[in-house]
C-alpha cells in the first residue's frame, strides 16, 4: 500500500513525498529505489531536478530500457487507465480485460456509446466524452493532455497551476507534442508512428 496512505480529497504529502506517487513521477534516468536519490529529489538537488524535459516512470510499460528510451514509452498502464477514465468511462478504467466491459462498453483503445433503458422502455443513448467530441481516433495532443492530467493527479498541488516547483506543465506538453511531430530520424519517426498505431489499435 502507499506509504503514507493517499487521501483522495487531500493531496498533501503526495508527489515525491509519497513512495507510490514518487515512484510513478520519478524521471526514468533516476533510480527511485535508492534512498539517496529520493532524498536528492526531495531536497531539489541541482543534479536531480525534475523538469519538463524528463520522462516520468508512469509513461512506460515495463522497465525502462537504457539502450532504447522509446521502448514502451507512452504505453504505461496507468496512462491508459487515465485516458479511459476521462474520455470513455471510469468503469472501463477499472477493467484490466476489455472483454469484461461487455458489448456496450469501450474496447481497450476506443470509445463507444452506452445504451440505457429507462422505465418507459424507451432507449436513450448516453455518450461518453470521446463520443461527445466526435473523436474517431486518438491523436498526439490527446496523449499529451492525458499525461499532463496524470502528472497533476499524482502531484501534491490541490489546484491546477502551470508551474509546480521546477516543473512547467506547458513546456512539458509542448515537449511531448514535439516528440511526436519532430522525430530526429526516420527510424525514430517509425517508432513514433508505432506508438500512435498502438493507441488506435
């Protein structure tokens, strides 16, 4: 369990002051398991600053590969759950197996309309957020938006703010967009396309 216990309506002590949230927010090039590293991050050591140009651990599916930092990037399970919770339904975010959602629920990466039968027997259709926005695919700016929202959720900030200590959410958002739109090589471009294909599978 998180240490200390996380409270949903009071974010005091979240961020890097809680082992669970700190582990998820920790940049992948730092070892959160090291007590010295944790202390340096909490003390704002210049060599351990957390800025908009570092990738938090929650972005990755599995362990970070130092030889290929794009392997598993933007495929983290918590990131996918955050997308579902906002754009499809909180219920779908709780299901690990998309088959459990039933025919009227969302697929792993898509969205749907949920049917509700009222007392009169008349059928009404209740759209999720993705449906209301007429989303037919998941674009890079949606991924960037979800990432920012998850960073905020894990932080200790009780209200939205662009600057959180050394971390600038606006710069981080643009950094993610640039990652997708401005790949430095053709090989990187193929990997980026693969990430978007994975989200829209």
